[in-house]
């Protein structure tokens, strides 16, 4: 466990998970205040320049809910994204301003230990139950025995009142699971595992019916009463939900136009001649007076209204807010707390378990792969059964080997690119919050999926090899056939990781996977003699797994195979000169190459991916 003092470097100490529960109780006693000063976001691209957030300052307190409201495009999502440190540096975006916790400027290195963020959309693994998701999160963030972690997760489940569905699968469009409201509660519970001082939520009631929206807000109100500092961006809440807010901030055009206790909103706007009718929902009224159709080209009426609101805020409220922020920084409070962090090896083990469970339960990753293996291998066995040893048989054998190389590789690419893309938002957020690193994630994913990959390839090889049959001169022939196909399958997964990580949608991933994988088939040596390829493209054969795989299978098949008399040596006919060992080395090298460029690409993408949220 790490012991963190904001003003000092962390010291490594051993401790149990009970410290987390102790800290959650200390929050009530000590309190935490999050404040921010002159936060701005500016988008620059060529001659285009847009101010998304303009010198926004504010403050929120423990045991309270601060609601940030405003019409679409007002800047509320940008504000909470900055407060939650979910933005990263980007060439077209410029960020300025400071965020303080109890008056102390909190650096990025330890930000996620104190502040947690709940996304608007669900990014939970659909194949896990709520209890499993929280348990894995606890194991990634907390040190403790299995029983201690189980008890701690149960405590959070009871506190959140989600026990009635804690052992049901989260679900998605393929798996029947929880409702939208239940998923939102699980997302909140999952962030509470680390007992953050501040919990920030983006549209926690979006897409929920009135019952579930109220249910979520009651849980958040309960957490505020326990001492948490709750900040939410919300759009048009009901009157009942509005009455739960302790403080209210209104944004318009990236600027603050109101910030104070919620109860003071009515008299404040009445005093500046914006009277809310008794028959109108106050949220609708506030949204109406802050609404601007186009913030970059407002009408004269909108300009006048915004000027009145901003002048009133600058005169009446802003000086008080700035004085309070200044007081916080002059008299900062200590934020020493216990931060429990397991070692890197422990994180890899946890991620392996989570990835294996996901692979085992997901229809696309497990059931369909078994069906594919049996179906395709059986189909080949029927077509090429009793293949023979004449000239026509040689052509059939070559076709079977080329087809095997292609589908073993490309099927793996297709499965993994979709799987990785479906997990992209989750692991990006977890990496951003320092739960683990990219290298740990891919190491665990690679190892966890090996059993499924081995099973798939073994079924294909076992059924196909002996039913055809292929060269059965000795047991080593089958083992080489199996090893070559396993390496091809693993490289296909590497191509899938790269395509899925690079793409921004499932459709893009499928197109990109085909665009990368299919051209590689042309360098296998079956469709075209490798020496006849235009010299300008001949170097691409060294990056083609089909090239190495086909050569291995051909040399393995025709060495010591007794063909009919007068048949020209198929190995020479195909102009294959490489050895089995050399080509196996080439496949191993390609596996490391594709995994390596995937890691580099994802690390680069991690630095720019979340920035798109500011432009909504």
C-alpha cells in the first residue's frame, strides 16, 4: 500500500483493506473541498478558433451535491471532464486553469486517487456480474486477503442497495442482463470501491425513466450524506430530483451565470427580473433563460439576456466564490490518506482472470469459435476426404493448406478486433485512472486467451488432419502442423488487436482488419509465385504471416510423402526454399512485431482519445 501526503513523496507501507473502510469514515470527519480557478478550454485548428469553456471558477463541498446545468453546448461536459482529469493534452486543444483539493493544487500523478468519474454511457463488461466487476476492481486497487475483499465488496453492495441484482450478468444486446438504471448504480458502486473523496458523474440520469432516475439520485444523496463530495452534470431533471441538489451552477456559452445554494436560485433570478412562474419546472425555466441556439452567433435578444446574467453574476456571486477559493488556498487542509495499491504482478493475475472469464462467457469469443472450429474443419474433411497422391491430389493438398493458413489467421483477426474494440472505453478509463498499465493489460489478455486459442486450433487440426488425411509419416508431422497454425492464429489475434485499437467504431475495425489482413494473402506463395511479385512490393512478404505459414505447411506435408511416380516435387514447383525452423522463427518474430506496434499505437492514442468529448 502507498501512503500519500500531497506535500511529500509517497512511502510504501503494508496494510490491509480495512484501511479503505476506515478512510471512508474519516471523510465525514475531515471533509473535502474541490475548487477550480479560471478553467478554460480553447479549440484551435488553422484559422478556426472556438472557446469551449471560458475562465470558469467554482467550488464544491463534502456532504453536498453540486449540480452543473446548462443547455446543450453550454460547456458542462467540458467542465466536469476537466474536473475529473479525463482530458489529455492535444495539439488542437489548449487548457488553462487550476484544480485544488482542500486548497492544495493536486498534481495529475495522484489525481485519480482522490477523484473518480462515472461516464454517461455504460462501459461495464457485459459478461460479468456486478459483484464480479466490483471484486476485480477491488483486487486491482486494494491489498487484502480474498475474504477481506469479499467482505468489503459486500459492504459496498449493501450500502448501495444493489444486492437484489448483484449476481446477475450486466448484459448487452447479445446477453440479457440489467436495466439501464441498474447498470448506472453498478457503475457508481464500482467507482466507490476506492472510496474517493470526490465523485463526478456525467448525466447520471440520462436515458433513465423517472423511477430509475430518482433511484440513482437517492443513492447519490445518500453518498453525499456519508461525506462524499458529489458533482454531477445534468440536463432537465425533474422537480423532485432538483430539490435534492445542495448547490447549483448554471453555464451558458462556456461561462458561469449562477453559482450558489440551490434554495437561493429563485430569489436571485427574481431580483434580476427573471421570474419563474409557479406552474413551470424550475429546471425548464433555468434552461430557457440560459439557452442560446448558436453560442458562436447569438441573436441580439440572446446577447442582451446573456449580458444581464453575466453582469449580475460578476457583481453579486463571483467575488464571494473567488474569496472562498483564495481562503482555501491560504489555509489548506491536509489530505493524507491510505492508498492501497497491489503490485504489478498481482494486477496481471487479476486481469488474466477477468479476461479469461470474459472470453469463456462471451458467445462471440467462445461458443461461436467452437462451432466455427468444428464446422470448418468438418467441412474441409468432407471435401478433401481420401485426397490421394496423384497430380490432381497435389493441387488439392496445396489448396487445402493455403485455405487453412487463411482462415486460421483471419478468423482470429475478426474475433479479436471486435473484442478489443468492445473493451476499448473500459481499459482506456482504467489506464487513465492508474488502475494498471497498457503493458499489464495486454500481457494478461494475451495469456488469458491462450487456452481458448489452443483449443480452437487443436480442434481444427485434429479433425481436419486425420480425416483428410494429410501426411501421417510420424507424430512430428501433426505437431508441426498444429504449432504452425497456432502461431498463425496468435498473429491473427495480434492483427485484430492492432485493427480494433486503431479504429473508432466496430464498422471501421472490420474494414481495417480486412484491409490489412487480406492483401497479406497475396504473398503466401500459392496465389502467385513469390519471385514473380513486383520488386517494389516484394519486401512485404516478410510481414505476411501467410508467407511463413504456407511454407511451413508445404515443406511439412511433402517431405517424406510418397506421391505417384512422375509427379514433380511440389516444394520446388512452388519455389519454396525456406526451412521449417526458419519460418517458425519468422512467425514468432511477427507475433512480437504486431503486438509491439499495437502497444505503441494504443499508448499514443491514449494521449488523444478522450479529448473528443470536449467538442460535443
